[in-house]
């Protein structure tokens, strides 16, 4: 039994609207992944990094040639045929849902074998970018065709203001930016403009536009020297400018980590942690000078109401969310033995955990099989396959 949980007082959820497909699915059965395949053993110079949503491609990194890849570097591998394509050097950061585009580092974009340096802000699926051009106006570009479209021709800003791009949809039609105290979302397809106040007095505010362009997540919190407290999220349906749901946490019990917005815009996941400092509650004192995450949780916010999932001690290392917001996969620092304490920077990663926010049965699955504990998982869009690396490298797959 875990005794460090605090009471959940001061939280408020307001569900204001519901749309088809975003309600928690009554009677929805869990999707389990009992079948394990080792595609590359740890130490075989083929370490998994990410998988495309259609499950056709994975990105692997290697330090030398091995059974799966022909040499050192980053590689895109076809899961069916085994064919490989060399990717640019650097840290792989994202892959498109069809696997045709890979982002390496902060701005190196690989598109079907062609590498370019991408400026501005990329859409979640790496298919469009938005930027402020040399003339100071907001523009959007298709990364495959290179076609650039002006955003502000029909919607000029007030004279004397400057713009900052905050988001762009995958089709490039919807662009979010702000100027002065106004947040503006322009839909180039229908010519509509949605303006709302930018910023909240006394709060730090983050804005996220979904890949579909249909959803906006507004997260606000109080930033302090100790961390970010009191995270609240407002979900907005952009085309109708309707608030779908609002979640507020006034308990001051949790440090806010991040918000991940589903591609369809119908749900968001928040990460929360509770930490203690050097020498507190068993957290090691100098010379370690560590902090310790003694509790954490994931909060699913959608039109069907909130669900809060206990994710226990250990620092959160990674989280991914499926396009419909149903599943979240996450990896934390392991605390499964005395060798893996919950000290930031000291624990080993894994295993991969899966949370199913729609399930009417078991909502949590831990992927613990394989030659070494799974880590850093990516789930296919349909939920049937999870690809991971492990604590010791390699490429593992867990299927339904």
C-alpha cells in the first residue's frame, strides 16, 4: 500500500459540451499486448527510437553495423520488408504518421530521402510549417510541395504589432499566433478568424493546437521557484469556438509537468508529480544533491469527464498519446529494486506503461516481458502494436 498520496481537494471539472467519438466509451474493452517479439536484441546495434502511427516504419539508431542496419547512424526501417533508409545525424525527435517524414534535432527535416533545414514551427505530423516571413507577416508552407500561403492577407493585424507563431495544423489550413494581448486562429479553408485574449493575469499560459486544427488546449499554472503549481486546462473546439471542458486543480499538491493534446483535439493528458528535496523523506543528501519524485499521476481531460491515474514514484521520462486520445504510453525511472531508487537521474528507465482512458475494465498495462525491461514506447494509431527499446537497447514489439 502506498501511503504518500494526498487528498484530492480543490479540484474542479466542468464538462460543457460533448461531441461524438470523444465521450468515454461505455463498455469499451481493454486492448492488451501479450505477444512479445524481439526484433533486435540489446547490444545488436539497432536501438529503437520511434514508430510511425501506421506501424509501417521505425527509426533506429546504431553505433555500428548489425543484423538489422548496415552501419552506424540513424535509420528508417520498413517493418515489413526490412528495407533501410539513412537518416541525418543527430537525435531523432519525431516521425510522421505515415513514416515519410522524420525530424532530427530541432530543425533538420528528412522528407522521403531529401533533407532540409526547417525554420518556423512544424505541425505535429511534420507536414506543414508556419513562420513569420521577412516582411513580418505570418505564412504557412506545405513541407512536401514547398507551396507557401500568406495567412494575414485578409486578416491584417493592428498597425505596430508583431506576431509570434504558436501552432499550425497538419494540413496547413489552420494557423495559431498571437500579437499584443490577442490570440488569433485563422482557418484558411473557410476564411474564419477566432480571436480571444492572450495570457491570464498572474498565470503562465501554454497554448497547443491539435494536428487536426479542430482543438485548442489552453494550460495555465503558477510558476514558482519550487516548480509549476495549479495546472488547469481548457479544451476548445476551434471551428465553433466552443469550450468543450475545463479542468482546474487548486490543491497546490502537485508540480505540473506537461500537457499532451490528442491529434483530434478531443482530449488532453496532463502530467503531475510530487517531489521532495535533498535529504527529505529518505531522499539522499549530499554528495548526491538529488531530488526525489515520491508520487505522480496522469490526468485525462475530455468531454466525457476526467480520469486521474496514479503513476506512483519515479521521474517521468517520456509520454506519447494516440491520435484519438484514448491511450497514453509512458516511461519512468524504474524503482523495482534497491538499485533503482526514485532519485532524479539515478534510476533506470522502464518498463513502458499503457493507460487506457476509455476502458471499462482494466485501464493499466505494464510491458515487463522481453530480454530487458521495455522503455520509451510508441503505440500504433489503432492501438494494436507497441514498439519499444529496453533499458539496455534493442528493439522490442508487443502486439495484441
